[in-house]
């Protein structure tokens, strides 16, 4: 089966056919850098990280562009997010931008998210935005007001609403739309805004000093780096209206050609409210957990596993129960990987266990089938769980397994679990001072102490260590070649 993508623009799965054979141009709306990223951001960008990883693993040459919004993104009150944060911190706006841009990339690096090829900033592409606005004015799709604001006339573009499936007649003035008295229509959206005297971020333009609207930045930067038509546009489902809808309208009106061919939108991450009802994680609601705080309690691979248990298009509930389930699942996989790698050095040569190579071939086929079905990461993850069960059965059988077979198992985990899903680390013994590494070291120390107690025939101490580890969910298995542990 060829790769299928659910295209939000057409509301159906479609075969993926890039504009240029073997090459994929992809744009994803990035964060507004005015605060630390939260776990909701992790869901979006880990999801697209897996998309990019899989496309590259399948042999595509991917050019991945993800912007940083550092100007023009307004709160519902009409106040610029960056400027508000700058006033609260008594800092310059660009200090805020630099602080939180670095913080964002630190979080993404910690989560194993591959950095985009290009991370353009809105404030660095003002001339490109002005040029596109001028084109829209010349073509009759935008107008300048006496106050120096420029608006897109949504009634000049009959297809406005085709992504979100909204009709203009059904839209309410003020629903995340900046309503001003100088508009022709309440639904018109700002392309350029005249700067008030207190507005620090301002640039010269043909219409006076001001700054760009939020939506125009993505259109201008996507066009600059990927061309007027490109393959995939990604983002969060909450931005489908007005942001993505406005992107399409202004881009196609300015360039005269289709904008993105495939639209992929990620479902929200939710948290239970006081009544247990899932609501979207949002800074404006104050119900968010930063990625930095989450990483203090959980390994990055566990957070990725949690995110990948739900299809990217679906919402997912963030809870300790869900994270604990993801941790146990990941530790089962990691335990098998650790066991395979521990046996490699002393594995016999020859063909022992070669029949298992067919199991690996079938596992790869299942993985590809799942991922080709609209990047079904939960299906790929389920395949890894099944493979892990079969690997443990093989290694617990007491039958010899050749080094060739062990290397093939390890390579399968490295490729599918590592290169694509990003949940299998390259090494199983990583030096560091993080909580996960300390915990693993402490468990191994107790296993070694138990082995020493058994060697000294101090079976009481050995049994107490085993029982205490069992209470903590750590199972021990004594084998001829030593004791191994796993998380039950």
C-alpha cells in the first residue's frame, strides 16, 4: 500500500504524491516564543517529528521549515503576546524572544525532536510580508484604511472557509478575529497594523509605521523557502480557524496557485478539569505543564511513547495514569533492547535462531503498513510491543541465539523504534546524572548485591532484595549467564 495521508482540506485519506518525485517540502506552524513550551507543544512537534523521520526513513529528501512567531500574534484582547510578557518581565521584547526561543529548542532537543532545516522568524521577514501585502492590494484582495491598517477582504475570495468548512454567513464577528471600526466587514483580517505610540516593535511600510498581522508571516515565509505551492502544511487543529484559513486565502489570492497540497492537523492535548472532563491544555487557562517540568519526572522516551499512543489527529488526555502506562510499555521495550545488547558480546557465531529472521521481516512489514496508513504511530508502537514479547520468548527459551540474529533484532529496534519513533536510545548505558540513569544504576547495584549474597549463601538477604524489588515493580530472572531484570 502506498503512503496515505488524511488531507484535512478534502476530509479524506489520499495517496501521497509529492510535487517532485522523491522530494517533500513541508511547513509546520511553530510556537509563539513568549513563554516556556508546554506538553501540548510536545504533542504537536513530536508528532511532526515522527512524520519527518518516517518520510526520510522511506527515502524521501525532506525540506522541513518551521517558523518562530516573535511578532504579530495577538491575544484575544488585541494585545501582542511578546509585548505583554516584556512589560511583565520589565525587559525588551527581543530579550523575551531570545530567552524563550532558546528554551523551546532546548526542550525539543531534550525530547529528541530533530531540528527543522530552516527556522525562520517573523521579524526577520518583514520585507517579504510587505511585498505579499502589496500584491494583495494590487489584485484587489486587500485595502488600506485611513488609520494605516491593511485588511484582507474575505468577500473578495469566494473560497474563504474551505479548510475549516465555514461559510462567511455563519461566522461571528469577534470570534478570534480582530474587530475594528475601520474594517469593511467584521470578518476581514489584518495584514498590517498601524503601531500605537507605545508599540515598540514597529517597521516602516508604504502605509506608515506598523507591524504585520499574525497570518501573513506563515504565507510569506512558506512561499519564500518552499515556493508558492508545496507538499505538506502542518499545525495544531486549534489553529485551523482563523490562522490556517487566512493563510490559504491570502496565499492563493496573492500567488494565483494552490498553497499546500496536503493539510495535516494535530489533535489537542487535554487535561481533566475539576470535574474530570478533558479540556485543552492552554496557557490562557492556566492548566499547562511545561516540558521542562515533565522531563524532571519522566524520561523523554516515555513522554514520546505517551504521545505516540494516540494517533496524531486525535486528542489525548494528559494524566499520571496515562504516563505510567506509557512508562511501563516503554520499559518493556527498553528491557528487551538492553537484554539483546547485553548478549551481543558473548553470542555464538553460526545460524542458531535464524528462523527468527522471518519474524523480524514480518514485523517490519507490519510497521510499514501501519505508518503508511496516515502515519499510524500507535499501530507501529503496537508492533514493537508484539515484537518485544516474541524477543523475550526467544531469549528466555534457553536455546542459543547467534550473534547474527541478535544484531538483526537490535537493528530492527534501532531503525523502527529509534530512527523513526525516537523511543529507543542508541546506547543502553548512557552516562549522566538524570533521574532515569540514577534509578537504573541503583537497580543494577541491588541486583549485583543480591548476586553477591547468593554467592556467599546468604539467601535471606538475597530473598529480601528480590522481594523489595518486586514491590517496586522490578522482576528478576536468574539465568545460567547471570541475572536480568525487567519492569513488570
